[in-house]
C-alpha cells in the first residue's frame, strides 16, 4: 500500500546511482534511491497454488 492505496507493480527499471523506478499498473511511477527500504507482499500465496 502506498498512501493507503494497494498498488500492483507492472515494471521495475534501474536508474542512476543504484536506484530503481517502479511503474504501477495504474500508470503512476515511484523512484527510490538505493537506500530506500520497500516492503512488498504477494496477493496470492504460492504454497496454495495447485501443482502441475
């Protein structure tokens, strides 16, 4: 959640000085420096997916 909104990352690219730019499904982007701490969670538990 960013600002109380659940966000889905659609793309992540490297930028200068070791930073990352996240692009969200909504079209918004977020650039973070290399020391930024980001917590992320999956929407689906991979342990509960059926095996192939």
